[in-house]
């Protein structure tokens, strides 16, 4: 199944996508509810609806599972070559902002104070069943499906804040595209290779010019292992989103900047259109627009360090 959330004639509903049509689900039935089966209504042409993010996730974990991406971006962000040894030990992730989720065709404002804006081509798994301390084999049964994720990034803000060994925070805080719909896990099983990875073609273009192309199977860990790691000592619950991290070979501009030693292609600006397509899932298309100016804040003030 392909499960979408959309607005049509003033109503917001979820529905099952079939070709160029979407069959609405009953009122109150959400995308994750549809996994249990639901009666659908009269089909509506996709061309007549506005697709929204499939759902609003309670948490969004974003991994960094592509070695090639780490190599390029590390050089771009902090000027160092190679991949940290610690990257190979475990699938690292950070929590990003679930309130920043936007739809597959929404405009993306440049973050306040950002002058170096970037896209990130990713695929995300969605949890359908709660669990903790899962094995990879168990984790596969907890993945409801997959969708495209674009982890928009303010590279200049990210570079600055990570100098204090925290983050990314405001570097990743303004927008995360999810969509165009949730594709249930069974639909992608034909793409699984002998190693357990999903061999899906990934492409990204800016203003119609292809920037990056990779395979999802180039991840260092398959999604089941990412889910198992995320569940160590804690819960993963329905609706949790786990991003693959950005693919290599031009999955973001910063990787190319690091490899080329210059900002080529240039950072994104108002009017730029970023389109991502993932084999077996679909495509998302977002337009960058001007954001707002940052509210000024002073720097830290020297304090006398008095003690009680």
C-alpha cells in the first residue's frame, strides 16, 4: 500500500494511492491506522489534491549511515579528511525537530541567519509497532514502511554550533520534508538484496539539473540494524521516523563542496527547486523561499562565578 495524507475541497484526510488516484479513508482513520485495513471511499485524482506530510511523527532520529557522505561533509564542515574511526563502531544518529516536518510540495524557508543552505537526500523507515531491545530480525517486523526524507541543512549555522561539540541543532531545525506517502514495507521487499539492503535508486536535482545519484544499498547498516540500535535500552513506538542519513555521490551540496574545495554548485537560494526521486517510493519537490531575519541575541556575558 501507499498511504497519503492530503487536502481536498477543504478537508484533510488520509487515503490509499493507486496509480493517479487516491481513495480516501474514513474520517478519523490515519495513515498508521490504515495498516490494519480500512474501507475506502470514491477515488479522487491525485492532480486535484494537495499532498501533506503523511503524518506528524512523535520523534525523528536521523542516522549517518553512508560512508561516502561522511567523508565529503567532514571535509566541508571542519576541514578534516577521512572518516572518524568511531563511525564504523555503531550507527550514530541525532534527534531532529518533529515540529519542522513539511509536506512533499511545500515551500521551504531559508533558516534565520543562514547564508549556506543545503538539501539532504535520504530515505526513512517508519515504526509501526512498539518495541525495545530488539534484534535486527525482530526489528524488521516493527518497520511499517518507508518514505523520502529531505533533511534541509543550514551549513554555516551547523559548522559554528558543532564547534562546541553539540548539535547539529539550529543547523537542522527549520524543515524536514517527508513524503510523498508512506510505502508499506512489503512493497519494497522485491528490492532487497542478498545482504538485506534495499537496492533503490536515489536521485536529486536542483532546477532540473541532476546533482546526485546513489543506491540506498550503499548504507553501512540496513534499516533493521538501525532500528535495533535505536531500541537499545529504550522504546521505538508507532510513528517514529528513522532517517538513513544522506546518501553519497552528491546526496547533498556540502559533500561536493568538501570534495571540490569550493562551493560548486552554490548554496540554495530563494526560487531554487529541489526534486528528489526514490525508486519504488516516488518523488518530492520543494521550492526554497526567503525566510525571516533572526531576532538579535547578545553573546554570553562574562560572569563573576560567585558561589552560594
